[in-house]
C-alpha cells in the first residue's frame, strides 16, 4: 500500500498512520479483492476518523516461490503503478503505467464500481508505487512529470533495486513541495 492524505505536517503523518492501521485490520479480517478492502476502508475512514480525503493504491503480489507472480490492485485517486520490464527484456517491452484499477479518491462518497486490476508480472520486472511528490511540481504539468518518471525508471531498471530507488529519489523535481515516497518490488528472474 502507498497513499497520501491532505497536508504536509505532523497531523497529516498521524492521519496517514491511522489510515494505514485501519487498512491493515481490514485486509487481515477477510480475504477479499483489493477493491473490496478499499471500499470498506472508505466507509471506515468516513465513520471512524477525521480524515477528509486520501489517495492510495492497494496492491497484492501473489504467487508461489519459483512460480509466476500475479498482481491485483486498486487505486483510490492515486497515481497508477509503473511496471518496468526486466532489464534487457528481449520482447522489447516498454515501461508502462497500469491504468486498470483506477477508482475515485477516498472520502468522496464511495465508489460502488471500484475496480480491481489484474496482471501477470513478468519475471525480472519491477513494479514501482509512488506518491505524487515524486512527479508533481506546483504549476507544472502532471502528465509531463509522469512521462519523465517513466523514461527515467526505464533507464534505471538495470540497477540493483536499492540503487534503482536511490537514483529515482535523487531525481525528485526541483521545486517539489510535496511528500515523496516510493515502494519498488522486483520479480525474481526465471
């Protein structure tokens, strides 16, 4: 899970922690699709907290050791996950945003049609979840920031995961005033 609440102060950090803990309890309580868990989170957030709105992606990477991995995810108004093919992928795969699973922001009144995206993760691929602080600068085009991240991440996909993350964070746009967080998962090679 990665997400963002309104604000940039200690209260916002406490609210994000509260939301994360609610999500953990709800995800543990039942084995449901990511969309169903996030829908229950939206209801709980509205009833149990003073958090006005939040965005998030909830993603499950599933599979058996040595076997294929699958991704199921839903987004509540958050930037979509970025999937990078394995470095040197002979199929010529391109880094791409996973647009399926996009739903409305938490706190906006619920999303009865909240979708769950599904995808088989290729061996050696990298999945990147991030907050908008990584791509957004006040007054600049968000689409341009997303495209720049896509190009940069594709160029860096050959690096070990820790180096990959460090180099992505070094490239946070000048003038960015938002919190920045990222979560990267690399699928084991075949």
